[in-house]
C-alpha cells in the first residue's frame, strides 16, 4: 500500500512485491434505480471491483457505502444480513447449483433466509414467471440452454427482492443473438422494477444497449466515466479512443449533444427594426423565430427583412414557416436524413419544443469524423441534464422526430 | 435366523439400495456361498466389515470435511494419510493386540485405521472441487458457513464422497481377511487355516467367496453413488 501511495505503478509493484494491484484509487457513485455499466478488458479489475461491493473480495483499503451503511466495517454476521437484504448477484457462468431444480435454485436465497416453504415457492415462481421460464421450474440446470440458465440466474437474484443487482459479465457467456435478447429484456425489466444495477461487461455494444452510465476501467483504475455519448465523443485518453473506435457513433450520439447553442433568435413579438438589428450581428444572416414560450415557429433571413415594404408587416408574416425541428434526444443516425434535406441549420428542440440550438450538416459530419465541436464541456449543458434523465433507462431512439407545432410534416425515420 | 431368510433380507436390502440387478446378483452370490458351506464365516466377515466401515466413516467424513474447508488442516492431515496408506497393513495388527487382545476387537481397530484414508481424502477432494463460482453464488446470497456446507458443498461433493465410501469398504474387506492372523473370525480364518494345512481347494473356495462378497458390496455402494449424482438418473 505504501508503494501505491508513493506513486509506483502496477507493473513496478508487481516486480517488487509480486502482489498484483487489482484496484487503485477507484471511486464512483451509483444512483438509486440506475444501470451503471463497469467496462474494461479482462484483467482490468472490474470483476474484483464488483466483488468488493458485497465483500466477496475484501478490499485492503478504502470505503464502500451502500444506503449510508459502511460495508467495509460490517461484522461477519451483519455482512451476511446485509448481503441477504441488499444484493442479488448474477454470474458469468450462471453459478446455478447443478443438484437443484430451477425452482430450488431460484428459491435458494429465500431458503437461506429461512423463509417458509410455501412463501418461498410462491416468490420463486413469481420471479421465474418474470424472466419467462414458467414451465421449466422442475428441470435441472443442465437440461436448459445457456440463455435459459442465465434467466434462472437472474430469477434467483430477483427472487430475494434485493435493491441492488450485481451482474458480473452476466451475458458474456451467451451467444450474440441470445445476448441481445437478454439485454433487451433486462432493459424492459429495469423499467418495471427500477433496481439499482451494477453491470460488469467487456462489451461496449452491451454497455450502450443497456443505456446507463459507463465506467471504463484499465489496469485497476478508472479511465473515464460518463454517458455513452460523452465517452464516444470525448474520449479522455488514447486508450478510450481505441476502445470505442469500432462503435457506430451515429446510433449512440443524440442531436442534443452536438447542438450549437450560440444561435441567433428573434422573438415573434419584436418589431422588424429590432429583428434587423439582431440579425445583422450574426454571420449567417438567418435567425429562428420563437414565440413567447421559446418554441420555434419559423425562421427569417436578412434578405427578407431588408425588402422594402409598404405596409410594415410583422415578423410573423415575413418569416418562413414549416421549418423542420429535431428533438434533442434523436440519434444522429435518425437525424441525418433530415439534415440532408435542409440547406440551412436545423433547429434542435427539447421535449417541450423549446429551442436548444441549431445543428448543421457540417456539425453532423464533424461528429461522425470524430471531431465534434467541444461545446458540451464548456457550457453547463442544461439540455443534456434534462434529457439524460430519460435516456438513462429508455433508449433514445425511441424518441421520434417531431415537427414543430402546428406544422403538418412527416419525416422519414 | 435360517440362511435362506437372511439371504432374502439381504437381497431386498440390495434392491432398495441398488435396484433389481444388484438384488439378483446379491441373491445368487449369497446362495452360492451358502452352497459352499461358507455361510457362517461370510456372515461374520460382513458384520466385521460393516462395523469397522461405519466407525471409519464416522471418524473419516468429519475429518475429510475439515480438510476440505481448511487448507491448513489438509496440509497437516495429508502426510498422515500418506503414512497410513503406505504402512504395511500387518503392522496395524501389532499395536492393537496389547490394547484389545487377540480377536475381533483388535481386528476392527486395525481395519478402521487401515480403511479410513480414502474416505478422508475423497471427502476433502469433493469439497475442494466444488466450483468457485458456486461458492461465490452461495456467499453472495448471504449463506452462513453451515448453510454453505450443508446446502452447497456437501451435496455437490456427495458423488466423490460415495466413491470414498466405496473404497473404504473395499479396504475394510481386505483388512478383515488379513486380520484373521490375530484371531478375527470370518472368511479370513478359513483362508488362514487352509494356508496352514496346505489345503489348496478350501483356500481357493474361500478366496472366491471373498471375491463374491467384495463384488456385492461394491455394486451396492456404486449404485448408491450413481443415484446421488447431481441431477442424475432421476432427472431423465
């Protein structure tokens, strides 16, 4: 420990003391009801980290707090009680007891808690139904396929009704198709159950599908943590960049993340003169027209305003209506078709149709090329905070592109 | 109790423990021994084997469990087992005599010591071989050490433990025969007598009798072991 504090790195310590530093100054928070994905290649310490949370692996130093309880200082007896009430765990190779039927496997946690036989079976059957294994409860684990075994593993973790699910590479041993299916189901389950899930994975696609925050680990240290798109767009190190290289950015990054917030606007109630003045300051010569509630209702350009007019019209009469708006939560992939058809910048709005900023085809291309505008770091992104709450557990692609209010418009999605 | 009744009781017992085929083997085997006029010594041998095996298991299985759970215990017990197994079996007969005199008690004592190592070894092995992930799974749900042992480790180790029990019975049988040298009864005495009188025929008959007893005991315990295999025959 002294060596570690003295700033020696992992390899040096291994050479000197022949002990491996599994985790080094790792620190993160998990919020109630979120899926946190701990990512990293094998040997990066992610599984060790997970096991530290319920002390299957004793951390040599540091602190783990769950619901205000300091786990590291619990006595052996309290620790057992704590594990029973707080944690459900799912293992990479399922960890089912081969000598027990599926029902008895699922009921194991309850059996340990000395729950009566009838209640135990009731609860176990309910969680077997939740994972869709009804009818298989009298079979033994080796009579089930991998996917079904892991469903049983999940059912066992759910049966004890713990608040926290620890999932250690839970789907890694499954074949890709089943894995997708299970990820999807876990997401849907999560929407119903709102457990706090710490999910360890080495598969970035999986992390993105599950849709929560990601903690990326390397050599026992956290390299970066944040939402999937933050990690994709702003890799903290070269290692992270290589790690995320193969991911299709456009299907992860949402429009709101790329938006240019510094966008000229004109409020519809302003006079033409005020509008001219405002537009003259902008390089593009185009401004969005907003109503009083910051909703986008149209756009207006300098040329239109400069036209001499006899009967002083209002902005509402001059502006071009029918412009396309993009929801901030739309993925870049879905937005591309809209961007292509729009010569100018496209307005990006939040879920209440209020303007957040604008996006041009050029911005989108820059993002795809891996060189996004670095505005998110500088501005405290109110927009992001608003919709990240939604996208956390529900996939952002489920948000359709909406036309601005009052304008009948269909957009191919 | 007349021999035929005893044979039927044994056959039924074998049926219950090992199934129909084992029961038939048992019945035919014992009937043959009865026919050889070796029924009385056979019975004595079986009693000796049963007694000493029971004692050996009662002592051996707990030691085996302790070894399986603690590396340190295993490291101290292991060499003792090596010694017990490599020591010529006759040697155990010598110290038994001053304590218990000549006869069945000394024979039992020597047999217990000689037959104990396999069950200790295989019990420990069975417990150590329980996959780490299952131990973790059991821990993760908050099992106490006792619950972990009774609900996970022992059931999963059971097939291996049964193999150990089988070995122990076989060793006990061989030792009971040797123990005839210090006055234990049974088939061993017949062999011993035939050696002293150079009666090859009797010796051979008795030898076959011992083989038959061994086969019957082995089949019964093996069947029992098979049945206890996790998700075994019953699952299909």
